């Protein structure tokens, strides 16, 4: 586990394979194969790429989360997000764009014909 404590300000890029918790301020990018947690006093400006994320603080960033992004009631998120799944608690604020979901299956020719017959 890695942690940026409350009262600490970091400027730069972080790469980790574990969990990263931010209770201070980070200006830069995070690349993690694990989970990123932003505590209620945490603030991030930059970009985040991770497996999953839980945000309670303030984030102004471009986010790319493979699995679940959770926005707690105290979260303030501004930016462009690409996520597998998104959970937003009442009270959280989000402004920006969101792209969510898995791979869209392309219909085969046979399936298109079946649909066309049903609607005809």
C-alpha cells in the first residue's frame, strides 16, 4: 500500500502495482494496476489510469478505470472518464464526459436477417 498523507503535496507522475491512497494533493498522473483511493481531504489534478477507484475528495483529471469507479457522497469530479462500471452516491458532483461499458458485440449477418424478419 502507498499513501500520500494529508498535508503533503506531490508534483509528478506515480506508477505502482499496488493500492494508492491520496489524502494530500497530487498534481500529475497516476498509473496503477491496482486500486486508487482518494480520501475526503485528497485532491488530484492530472490523469489517472487504474483497475478500480474510490473517490471521496476532489479530482480534476482524465480517468481511465478498467473496472469500477465509485464516487462517494463527498466526491467532486471534473473531467473525462472511461469506466467499466460507475457508481455515484447521492451528493457527489460530476461534470464532464463519461464513456462506460464493455465491448459491443457486432451482429452477424444471420442475426441481422432474423431481426429484419421480426420487424417486417
